[in-house]
């Protein structure tokens, strides 16, 4: 089984990267322009495997296109670009609606679903699908600096769920990392809760004050999209996310700006 999968992956990666897909990347995924040459090459390989190994379904009358798949696969692959193993492997199904959709039976966080209100832009089920709104995917993908990206948000939830818990802590390397993560994340989460209650403007979206799981997902969006501001305002938070994702996103923005 594993040998077959390896051979299949080699065949996929031996094919030239489709020119049409590259156009989708350049037009839709603004983050792609921030990567260096090696990172872009790895992202292109990773997204091809992601596209091939997931089950995709259009919902609400949506007809799926390669543009949609490339855009979503690229952002999901960006999240785990430098992680040592395929952390998205447990996501088997991706459901895509044309726009925001209604969740008919609200579930609690403990039930394994993350939600963004009645008109949901994305949800992530534990041992289930990731569900997305194409309108919201495209809006977030084309603006890499607004701190909102539903694909990064929902796949961060799936990283959080890898250990079977939805608590804002994905599997980490060792006890030292767990201790620092808990201290920094707890302090930042409680600060956001205080600021939200008292009506103060915050870099992190107020939705992150909902619970630790949502805080991790919102902080992930900020880390990838407003990294220089996060590094300045929340240096400890930035540092634990940089250590976890193994990406220095603030330096990536600075490098592109310098050129």
C-alpha cells in the first residue's frame, strides 16, 4: 500500500506543473508571491499531492473547478510547508459551497465543529470534512494582509485536532515547547478576552476570544497575514508560532518589501 502511494506520488510530481494552475496561483494566492524560489517549488509539489489525495465535492449547486482546488490546496499546503510530516493527512474530504452557508444543527466545540456564526464561511469536523465558502476562500486568498483567511483558519483547527482534543494546542515537540506554548498562549488569550470585554481595538480578531481553539486559529491567520505587526505587538506569541510552523513570516514580508 505504501509502495503504491509512493509510486503514485512520484508519477504525479514527474509531470510538468500545469501552466493554467500557475496562473491561478499567481492571480489568487497572494502569499505565493512572498515565497522564495525553493519555497514556491515545494508548495507547487505539495499542492499537487493535496489535490490528488483529497475527495472534493461541490455543494449548493457549485461546480468545482481546478481554480478552486488549486487555491485551497495552495493555502492548506502553505500552512504546513515546513512541518516535518503531512499534518493534513487526516483531512480526506473538502466540501465547497459557492458562498456562506447555514449550519442547520449547531454543534458545540466539543462536538468537533468550528463555526463562524449562522452564515458560516468555514467549518472543520474532527474526523470529518473541512467545509468552505468559495467566496470567502477567494477573498482571503487574494488579500494576504487583512488577517482573514478561512482556509488557514479551518486547517489550523485540523492541526489542533490531531491529538484528539480541540484546545488550541496541536501536537508539539517536547515538554519545554508545551510549557512555553501553554504560558504564552494562555496569557495572550486572556489579554484578548480582557480587551474584547472592555471594547479595546486589537490586532487579533475578537472572534479569537471565544475559546482557546478559536484563539489558535485566529492567531494563525494573524501570524501568516499580519506577521510584522504581531511580532511587534505580541513578540512571544509570534515566536511560539514561528517555532511551531517553522516559518519566519515577518521576515518573508520584509524580504519581499526590500525588493
